[in-house]
C-alpha cells in the first residue's frame, strides 16, 4: 500500500507533472481555507443570502465572506444568483460540483471529529516535551 503514492507520483512525473499546477494542490489550497468548509456546509441546506451567511458565521468579516464566496464561485462550487429587485438581492447556492464535493468533505469532517482527541493528546505531549 505504501507504494501507491510513489506509483502515482511517478505516473504524474512521466506525464510532465508540474508541482505548481498540481490539481490536488490547486483544489486543496482553496477548499482547505479556514472558512470554505463552513460556508459549503451552510449552503448545503439550500440557497442563502449574504446576510444570512454572515449571521450563521459570526466570526467571519464581511470582507472575508465576500472573498471566500468569490473564490468558491470562481472555482465552480457556488452559484451567485442576482434577483432584479429594488435594491437588488443576491442568493448563493451550491453548484453540482459543490454538492459533489460535500461527500469527500463529510469524510474529512468525520475523521476530524473521530481523531480530535488524538490530535489534542499529541499537542499536549508536544507542549510538555
């Protein structure tokens, strides 16, 4: 089993792999951002307006929420729907790609919940060493 990552890397290198354009890195750099997971989970329940997201994530600034939503929209995870009202209203929702990403993300969240005691124990041991 330990050979699988080496085989994958060898295959990628044989295909002209460029670490600066690594698809895994490009996806994880963005989706591993502090707010991305929380925003995606918040949108899992259906479309939300900006202020509803802001209320649901009280620690996030307006600027950071705006930037995070733009990044998610740019990467195809989120739709931004503008409604022709006075003043215009905007709702954010998950795209099929965003919906599809929730499955592996749920796996990561499950792992984090299960293994958090181990992480905390490792941190405590590190601090006392």
